[in-house]
């Protein structure tokens, strides 16, 4: 990261941390964005969905029955896979979901972190972050997402879907009709694409009411 970008990020992080009034929430995310936000805010990970991604349909299934998957299902390894990263599975049959531990060196560490962090979940303050990546780029997915029983939820999209509630269009970050590399730097302003979204305002909602 270039020095000027690093300094800009440090300045932004300090500003965001000052503005944040909510400290005991849990972010459940379908991608690594949750971990990025926790990092920006200087907070401990109070969620197991860190440094990983979950396909759109599986993620919707996961958040719809969050307690079931976190409290009743043991994370198992998918050993036969073409992926270079560890892959895990929760549930069986129609309840089965796949989790891609993209940024973990092996499944043992991935499972240890998953089990540690799921104990920190605050079910009373869940904030759901979803994207139109990994199979999420169709209207039915958007509609299903909006039916989820969570007051605080947002879906990042690579194209303007503002006609649907709880969506946020990340400008300049579209790839093949869906969200592209939201974790990369927007060369126009030097900030990460996901930082277009005011997530501190979003996270402060429960304490501002």
C-alpha cells in the first residue's frame, strides 16, 4: 500500500472510530467485508464470518437459521475439493452449506477461529452484510434477502438496484454484471470501494433510536 493511501486510511479509521457509538454488535457477512469493517473500527471479531466467503444461496440459508448453524452444527472439512483454500461444511442434506475459508492456511486453524468467534456473537445486535457476488446477482436473491428477519441488513451491488430496499450500489466496481473487487482501492479517491457505504451510520442505528 502506498504511503499516501496508508496515511489516508489511518486518518479515516480514527475518524470512524470516534464516530462509532455502538461497540457490542455482530456483523454476519457473506464475504470478507465484515473483517475489513471490524479492522477499520479497531474492534475484536465478534463474528465467525471473518476472512471467508459463502455462496449467495447458502448464505441466505445460513442467516435465516443462524442459531441453528452456530449452536447445533459442527463444522466439518470438505477434503475433496479443487480449491486451494480450506473448505468447510455445516449441516446435512437440504440444510448443508459450504464455507470457503479463503484466508486461512489450513482447516484446523479455520475451525479453531470459527468455534472461538461464534461464542462472541450478540444475537440481539446482528448486522447482515451481503453482496450480489457468488450467485447473488439475480432479482429472486434480492427479494429473498429482503424477507430475512433482520432489521439491519444491507446488500452491496455492482449495479444500481435502488428500487429494492436494503441495497447499496457501489459505484465503479462492477464486473460481469455484479460487484467486482470491492476490497481494492478506487484510484479516483484513494479509498477502498466498500468505504463508499457509511457503515458507521448503519451500525449506529440501534443506539441512536
